[in-house]
C-alpha cells in the first residue's frame, strides 16, 4: 500500500551520520521534512542536500526539522554532511527498512541493468506526524525552495 497525504508517517528509529539515535516521534510538535536520496556525494544528491542546507534557516523559522535519509552507512554519510556543512541530520538506512516503510525502495534501471534503490522522494509531516505533502520522482535543483513554498 502506497502512503498518501493524510496517512500517519511510519515511525523511524535509525542512527544519524554522527552515530546518535534518531526517532521520528521525538519530533512531535514540529513539522518534519523527510527527503530520501539515493547516495551521498553524487551530483543530484549533493545539489538537493546543499539546497536544503542553504534553506535550513527558513525551515527552522517555520518550526520545521529537515532530515535526509539514504541507504549509505554512517562513515560516508558523515563525510558528506561534514564536507558540505549540512546543518541537519542525515540518517543511515543501510537495511532500507525505512525506505521500504515509506514505499521509496523501488526497482530502478540504468543502462539496461535493473537494481533496487531509493526513488528520490520527499515527505512533509505535520506536528502530529501526519503526511501533508509528498513529492515523488524529485528533480534536485530547486526542490528545497519548492518544499519551503509548500509549507502550510
């Protein structure tokens, strides 16, 4: 079953790139932007992550937490976060359990080769943890501004 606007966002219990525990329900009372991306330090993912970083202050003013999630392990995630001075948490979903719960772990194809991976998708959750917006098959450039403009 695919998640839709109005559904409760599935709970997330993962480790941040800094090795700290993260639990989505601990952020009740604030909006949360969850952006799923395929791989740290790749061109599209860097564009998207850096744009969210540039807009972080504007999201913070709207009491909104930004969280990036990819199947990368802690070390590559932390290297990515540090290299680009990203002012928000990156979560390590190396077993892709959260990606599966959110329905973004999909079959992909590159040069005729099929493989499983993240379909770049962003979810916006309200203060109660309900999904208020879903952006599927995201184009990285300009996406952070699009999400910010769509906040209620």
